[in-house]
């Protein structure tokens, strides 16, 4: 795999200007799409240059269009180069196939990152994993596990670098394989700022892409626009955790509209943070419990997904404690009687299990099971 | 005529002797005090004048000069009133002052001549012994505290009129009776804590080893209740420690003399100086007031960063050194830190469906919490609302029996580390001498490898494991002790 990033040659001048035009129209689109969900953005971005400008800035059409066409191609390419970015437009053979077929797909992708080339991201070989920013410990753990399993199995894992689930997906994937972060602003601007370190890691070993030129701030309308790119890029979109009106559900909807697979991770029927994903499943989305479920959908049932990850051996006395945690108990005060062991013994077992990687403990003392399978409690799917 | 008496002024938590020289000369009537007095000392002129006149003594209408030696030591507070008045009477030949030689005096005067209590009576009595005095004369209310000091006679007077007794050769006042130091049984008992076995275990370990403990849990889950009962499971103070605590309490005027361990719970708006001590001259802060006891910081995240930063050194060394332009003083501060915090800004915890905190503010809160914890706290315990069964169930184990185990464990620590020392203050060399089973070492290596443990927290885990083993009365730290300690310790990233 070549580590040299594609330069700005992958995009024609016209498509580059289109990118810059959308960036220039940022504040105008913000006013035009003032509904909070911003569902109209993708429809707007479908319009040709002239129609788009007339729709959002009817009084400045000529000024904006002539300003845009006056942009010097060399200047634009230099801007890209200075920001360490490359560009790829739909006229290039390497343009992702997923973005080629939709009417509202972006004409140009601008990105940075040294992990691999955007050309290598095929629709069938990638999966989009998204979820809410407000996530529970369960959601974060599943997201991390899915990211790690899917990337480890050789798929490209696409997500949005947002707080909560998206961040956990990237964290899980970035060490095990390929991951792509799709941003709502320019690809050179880490957003959200709290994920700056994660941004750098993704940029070093993966890709960060956007349809907007470097330096563009993330507008509110940029998020649904970004969601449509994530949905289009891969053959399957998995929502890990989403409440009833979460933005991740819009991504799932877009994926379904674009003829992609949609999957969702189930949660307790009483849990608000999983209400949206449960509804997706009720509506026909694939039920995703682990990486194997995703693989089955992408490649057909029975496709040999790389073996489950098994952790180190554990001693017999720890098994009842592990079973209690698998049973859904999270506090040591309730795990100890359920496992039938004294508090001190339970505490010791939990510490051993945590070191071995079978359980995690939140700051508030709640224990949860990780995705690591244990030979002692693993129950292979019966067939 | 010239007369001389001895008194004391307070600096930090100790008393320094002050020679009070009074000279009466012919000249225009005036009363000057020299020798670096503060405002309270300078105002003594008016109190002394009124007190003498109102008790029937004659105030000399001549030129009076009082000098407070050593001249470079700043004299603070009203405690010098009595010595000034006595010196004045002796210089005016109204009482035979030479009979008081070898006696020190301290007390504040009221305008009617009665003598009011002063702060730091015990420290003064001890200082009196150290500078070779036969005894000290103090206000009545200070008697029980001051009489605790060994090797010095403490007499108390109610009014300066009693100084007339000197004419018949008697030292004025009554011999003071030391305070009765039985531990009150009114201490809140741990049996009020129902359910919560994990919290109980954490309290026992923290009390035994003197480890700093943080409780994280929603409001109403019993964090404060548990913290207030923490002192009841600590071993009783020994006589030496009782004197230390009484000396500090006396100097700060923070309450009567007791044999109980102090429990201080400063509000989270406390300043760094208020917490660790400060000012010029330095005054003791909350951590010194909680010496040999418990410092409880509720709402840990709400404390200012400078205040929490300032806790670092005293937690390591058991004392605090306050340096100011005019000098430095070292104050004792060997306390057990008990802290409490909510799991998120709204207090419900992220897992709770009612939590309304945006993720960013929760993340920021966590960052504050982890900043507040770094290097300071050994143990974290999650506290949850006890279920209705636990609330309706029987009372928990009483403090008395928990305390027996704590005392037992502390005896083992004292054998290993020396009297009065606990595992939490064991230094590197002492930790290296802990006997640790091979399997336990292996587990520690694994924990380090799985990034659960930074190199820095290594020693902390070993100290904690040693305490768990001591509670188990095991001379060797076994694998299960180490695992138990790992479960109790604070986690990286939290």
C-alpha cells in the first residue's frame, strides 16, 4: 500500500470550484435551512450551481457566481497542498463507487490522512457505524467492539468522529485496521475539538474526508450533508445506539433511500437511548449483535467471518462472577450475592477479569461485559 | 520603677515567650507600648487602664512605657493584657511583683477587671514549661485545656482583683483540673449505614491503612452519612495524639478539648489558604485542624483547583510548610482524606434516564474530577442508592466491631513501620520490604501490561494491597489481596 497521498490532481477545476462555492455559501445555506434537523440540505446540494445560489442567495446570484468562476485553479490547488489535503472528483476513475450512483452525491471529496487511498475504499468492503452523541456505557462498549472487529476483519469502518458512539467506533477501529472519518467542516479542522487527539490518530493511520475545502467551519447544515456521504459510501450502515429523534436515524434513513443495508444494535426495550435502534429493527433493519452479523449481511449467511476473539483462560472461581456480569448485573453489591461469593472474593475476581479484558468498570463503579469472548462462558450459535 | 513579667504570643500552632517590661517614670501622663505590637495589643492600653481603675487599683498618672521583647517578634492578640496589667501594678508597687518571678501570665482583660479566655492555652502552658517557668496563670475557662500539659503548674483566676492575694504571699488563683478525656459515646455509628457492603469494605480498608477515599454516587446515596461515621471506626487517639489535637484546637479556638478525632468538612468555596493554612503570620488551615482525624471534601469537583493542588504536599508528607515573606512555619497535617462527588454535573449519573447533562459538560466534569484526583486519591468506590430491601432490612455492623479489626490491622502496621505509622505513608524502601507472593507479582505485571496501571500508581496499589492483607491478618500479600486492592484503587483516566 502506497503511503503517498493523492495530490490535488484527482479533481478537475470545475469540481474544485463547486466545493469552494458550497463553502462560500455556508452562511446563506445556514439561513435557508433553518429547520433544526436540516433535512433539506441534501436536497439543496443536489441543485446545479446557478439554481443553488438562486435558492439560497437570490439577491447575490451574479456576484457570487462570478466570484466563484474567477477563482484561480492554481491557487485552489496550492491551498489544498498547504493544508496537506488532496481532492478527488467524480470525473476521476478512483472516485468511490458509492458516491457515484446517487443524485445528491457530492461531486468532489477533499481529504487528508496517510493511512491508504480513497480509491481503496470500496462500497462492498466498507461499513458505516454511527450512533448518538449521548451514549451509555453499553453503547460505547458495543461501538468500540464493532469498530475493532470489523476493522480487524479487513473492512473499512466509516464514521463521523462525533462525540459518543462515533468516537468509540473510531477508537476501536483505528488500531485494528482501516477507518475513515467523514467531517461536516473542512477535513483539516478537527471537530469536535475534544476529539483532536483521536482526529490525529485517524489522520495518521486512516483517512479524514469531507466535501468542503480546508478551513471551512462546520455549519449546522453540514451534519446532515455529511451523513449522506457516510450513508452512501458503504453497503451497510449500522446504528449502535440512538434515541427516538437522533440524527443517526437520519443517516439510516438516507442509507435505506440510497438502497443500502441498514442494521441496528438492539437495546433494552425500556431504554430511551436505544428506542431509535429498536424501532429500526422493528421496521426491518438487520439485527446486529457483533461483527459476524454485519459480515453475514454483507457477504451472505455462513460467510466465514474471522474467528471470535477469545481472551486468556480464567480460573474456576472467577466464572460465576463473569456469569453474573453477563447476566446484566453491574454493581459489586449485587454481583457478589448472585455469584455466591464473598465481597472480597468478588472484588478480587472482578479485578482479575478486568485485567484480562473481560469486563470494564465505569468511573461510577458499574461493571459491564466487553466483546471479548471467554472459553468458559462462550455459547456457540447452535446450527 | 521597672517591673518584668512573662507572657506568650502565638505563631502557627506554638506559643513564643514574650518578656513584658513596664517602666514608670516622671513626666507627662502617657502609656506607650513598643516592641512590634499589632492593633489588638496596642488597644490593650485602654483595656488595662479601665480594668485597673474598675477593680480599685490606682492607675499611675505618669509616663508609662511597656516594652515587649524580643522586639523583632510580632505580638498578636489580646493575650498579653494580663501580663501588661500585672507588670504595671508591680512597677507602680501596688503588688509585690517579685513574688511572681518564675510565673507566666496570659489572659484578655474585660473593662470590669475580669479575665477572659485566650486561644492556645495548652500551647502556652507547654511553652511555659519549656522556658523554665514554674507555672502559668490563665483565665478560668482555659484551665481544663492548659492543665493537660505535663510538668507545669496551671492556676486560673477570674479577675485581676485576685492579684491582691500576692500581698499575703500567696500565688493567686486556683489550681486547674485537667479536662476529662473520655471518648464520648455520642459519635454517629456506622450501623446507620444499611446495605452498601462495598462501601463498608472500602471504609474499613481506608480507615485501617489511612488511604484517601473518594466516593462517587448520586445525591442521597449515603456518601455524607458514611463520611460522618468514618471517625467512629478509627482507633482511639493515644495520649500524645490527644495533646497534639487539643493544642491545635486550642490555638484555633475550634472547640472544647475532647479525645475524639477531629472531623472537618469545609465548604467547597474554601480558598487554598483556608484549606492548607496561610496569611501573615501563617495561621493553620482546615487540614491542620483535621490533624489525626478526617478531612471530608463534599462535592470534590466544586473545589477550586489551587485549593486541591495545595493538598498534594500535605497528603504525602503529613505536614504543611507555609512560606511567607516574613518567615515560614511548618504545621502538622496528618489527616485521612475522604471525598465525595456526583457522577455527573446533574448528579444522576449518565446511566440514569433522567440525566440531562450534555455529553460535553459531562466530559468536562470528568476531566475536572480526574484532575482533582491525580496523585491524591488511592481508592474510589461507587455508591449507589440502596434498594428498598436494604433500607427496610436490619442495621449494618456497628462501628465498634469494625474498629476492632481496624485496630488489629494498625497494630500489624505499627510492628512493620513503627509506632503510629500506617501503610498509606510507607515510603519506597518500606514498600520494597513488603512480602509479596509470586502470583500477586504476576498479577501486578499483567495489570501494568493491560494499561490498567501506570508506573506511578504501582506503589499505591502495593500499599493498598498491604492494608487488605493486614485486615486479613496475613503476613504475606497474597494474590487475592492484590486483586482486591486493584478493584479498590482509582482507575487511569478517571
